[in-house]
């Protein structure tokens, strides 16, 4: 932060990784191309995507600072951080696995609509989730 490298940050305390990424796309009005790291078969996708934990933080770094950021992280937190993807000007949130299996592809506008209208939809009789 002191070096001015971080463009945004969001914790994973409420909803986990997938929700933090979606909320970051909504608030920044940007898309994201995310590639989740390889996992062993004992790890469940619902846990990877939705487990809550305040100690996990997602940051975005301006393109001109990525090299400095990654060098700093490798030097100081090598086993505890990982690059997940890139922010994009494209209005889509795309999440794939390391073997290129698509988990999700949704427009940021649809994310915003679902996020902002969730309670209203639930309160309407006969509404779908």
C-alpha cells in the first residue's frame, strides 16, 4: 500500500473467494479472468469458492506494478500468496480451473443485478431464487 501498488483490496470474510471476486467486479465495474490453482481430490469446490476467512485478501495491482508486487510477495510471503488472474475491461466474470474447465462465466451486469435485487426477489410471491 505504501508503495502505491495496490489498486483495490477485498477480504474473503463474508461469502468467501467467489463472493469477494464478484463484489470486486461489481464495485470496480470491471470483469475478471480467474484461473483457480490445481487442487487435490480431497478439496471440495464449495469450500474453495465459498469458505469464509478474514485472513484472506484479494488485491488488484496496476499493470505497471505487477512485477514489483510479485517480487515483493515472493520475497516476503512466498508460500502464502498466489496469482489468480487478471482484471479486464471486458464486462464478464470468468472463472476456470487450472486444467481449463469452466466453472463460471457471467456478465458483471448480471452479477450486479443479482446482488442488488436479491432481497427484493425473495420477498416477491412466486419468485425464483
